[in-house]
């Protein structure tokens, strides 16, 4: 592994090289000193675009579902609507 000192003679193999983040008594995550963040594959603009597309999809899906269900309930002639309130 790059930049890590591993104990290769261990019976646990590669798992002995891993240093996982720990949680202190207050509840905050403490990262090891040699912890490095992974590089994001996509730029912030592409990720924000994906969020906008997903938000638009969810909004349109909910709106069309509510509209079609409301239209069905109001036009189905099932009886007095006042009992629903």
C-alpha cells in the first residue's frame, strides 16, 4: 500500500494495515493521522446537475400522482365527499 506501514507477517493479512476511524466519548469521529479522503470522480457541477435532475423527477412524479389521484377521486362518483373531511 502506498504510504502505509503494514505488518505483512501478521496472520490477519491486509486487515492489519487498516486503521478505521474511531468515535470519541463525545460522539465525534476521529480519523487516523494517515487518513486520506477519496477523490471524487465527478466535478461539483456534474453532481449538482444530477441532484437537480433527480429532484425534478421526484417533483414531477409526486405532482402527477397527486393530480391523477385527485382527478380520479373527484370524477369517480363514489358518493358524498363530505364524509372524507
